[in-house]
C-alpha cells in the first residue's frame, strides 16, 4: 500500500527560494528586505548588509551580490 502521507505531501507546492538583503538582526532573527519591497524574518547566521537565500523562514546561505532585475509578466 502506498504511503498516504507521502502522497499528501506530493500535492503541496515546493517552498520557493527567495533572495534579499539583511537590514537588521533582532532577537536572533534576521530582518530580510526582499527586492519587491517586502520584509521577512528568518533564522540563521547572517550579518547586516549581506545578501542571503531564504526558504521557509530559514537562511540557507549567502547569495551573490549581483544586481537584481524585477520583471512583471
């Protein structure tokens, strides 16, 4: 018999990987400014001014400091 929980999880979309700049660190959480203007809080090791990758509220690592272009479709 197939694992029903695994089948249920397969229906859920994958969490998106976001990139942003750390603007502040408060209470062990980094405040990350997203390119579109939004902000989020994320757990993980980072310092103010770093560009980071964030997925599901966790900093996954440093992102390259390249220019970001926002295109609307």
